């Protein structure tokens, strides 16, 4: 029954999105890796995935190659494929790039922001607060990403998000280790409100400072996370 359900979900996702099978499989595996449903060190079998999803091995192979290019998995010739361990170095490099982009984005947002996206952000923040109250981690992550995308679109530079979407996966895996309780989730929502307050006030410096604090807070928690989850880090 579980295999039939997985197969049906993939078929529906392909039909609804219009994506190729490889793109849909890659997106689903990426989500499982980022959300730590597939822990670092987990072995991945091309044949097992193909059989479980009811597809040929070719789209699975293409999906795994893309994930390897993103350094989320390691394809080891004659040794198998495994989910890559979390690299603090790669995470900090991804953070550097993301901060550079998003701090520039909020500076632009503070100068001019699309009213429709501003209203949408109010809805997203309300949904995030509800997610935190229910400890709905999946919903919270979805609305968190939508918040950052909405800022980029509201600033008129939606393409900026595309530039960082792939590399942010390395940050996301670490972020998902920090969301332990409602307080952690509410703190993030509070940081989102601070960013929007600065944008609303058209205060460029405050907006950049709020975004830098929001994205950079993960560095303060990194040493503790590495100690507490030794097996997950390289």
C-alpha cells in the first residue's frame, strides 16, 4: 500500500506541475534530505527508488546526478550512493552568498515595495504564527521560504531568489536542526516582523541589519549543533 501511495503521489505531482519525472523525483528527494527525513549517511539505491515510485531508472539517475551536483548526496563508484553529511564549511559559504543577496534585496525593498506582496506577507506571517502554535514544522518551513520569496518579488527582483535557491539547501538542513519547539519558531517569526517593520519605515540600514541578524543567527548555534549531532556532520 505504501509503495502504491508513493507511486500515485509522484504521478500526480508530475501531472499537476508539468515537470519531468526526473525534476519531480529530484525535488522530492531534496525535500526529504533537507527536512532530515533522509539522514546523512543514508544509502540510496537507484533501483529501489525506481521500483518504489514505479518509474524507470533513467529519471532517478538524472535526479541523483543533480543532487550530487548540489553536494547533497555522494555518488561513490563501486561503493554506492549516500546522503552527504552536513558540512559546516559549505553551510557558511552558502550563508555568505545568501546574506550578500538578501541584504541587497531588503535595501531595495525599503526604498520601494509592491503593495500586493506586502499584503501577502501579512497573510504569510499569520500562517507562520499558526504553524508555530501547532508545531507544524513542514508548514512553517513552507511559509518561511514563501516569505523570503515575497520580499524579493516585492522589491522587484524575484530572480534574486532563483540565484540562491539551490545553495540554501545546505543552510536549511542546519536550520531544521534548530527548530526544536514553539519558542524557536516564534523567534523566527519575530525576526520576520522586524524585517518588515524596517521595510515599512523605509529604513534601509535597519532593514539590512534585521536581515543580517535573521540569517546570521544560525552561526551562533552551529558549534552546539555539531557537538549534539556529531554523526550528522562531516
